């Protein structure tokens, strides 16, 4: 449960949910798989979050290649939003983000125009957010990978491996 009932009788945010609220951040609804896979799989003390892309009402937000169709700043924002989507999937699966011990690895895939070499800047949208919310336990190992294309024409996709209680 992301909220617990406080003495006042209302819902009072606790733990990581309180931190999100303090930062003015709200998790989007958990994702619905568009294929034969699970958004999150828990095994051996880890949670593996499937790649997340940013959609709005079923449509890709800012599709295309970064540096040709999508600016670096827009791609960085999309990466942040995809990370929020991943956190939503994680919260839904775990019942609470307070079960997160550490972000072990984050993979950020960037649909890149030929010659684009700033994938690491786009990936900062994910890792900056995780550190902002979770502190040093949000600082993972990271891969920032340029690719020719992503599902449904998305500009970025974010996946993660998380150590959990």
C-alpha cells in the first residue's frame, strides 16, 4: 500500500511515497503490457522492470529519433517520465516502493539519429530522478545505448533491475 492511515484519519503519505509527494511527483497508472510479458518479475531478491516507453491515451509521446525529430531536452524529459512509469510498475508489483533497497542497474535505450553521441545526457533523466527520490540507493550502474528504433516509434525506453526486500 502506498499510503497508510495516520492519526488524523486521512491518508498520510509514508516513506518513498512521502518523498514523491514532497517533490510534487505523482506516479502514473501502472502499465498494461502490450505483449506477452510481465511489467515486473521478482526473483532472488531482485525486481526486473520491463522496458517502459511514454504514452498518452495509447499514443507515443514525441516519437522519432533523438537529434533529428526529438530534441535532447525533450528526450531527457521522456526518460524521466519513462522512469516514473517504471516506478509505477514497481510500486504496483511490490505493493510499496519502501521495499526497494537499491537500484542496481538502469538501461536507457535512445532511438538515435546517425552520428548522435549524447545518449548519456538523455539517460541522466532517469538516474537524476532516481537519486532525487531515493538518495544514494537510487544511483545505479547504467547503460545508455543508442539504437536504430524502439517499439511503436518511441524515442526512449527505460528498464531497471532493483534489489528488493
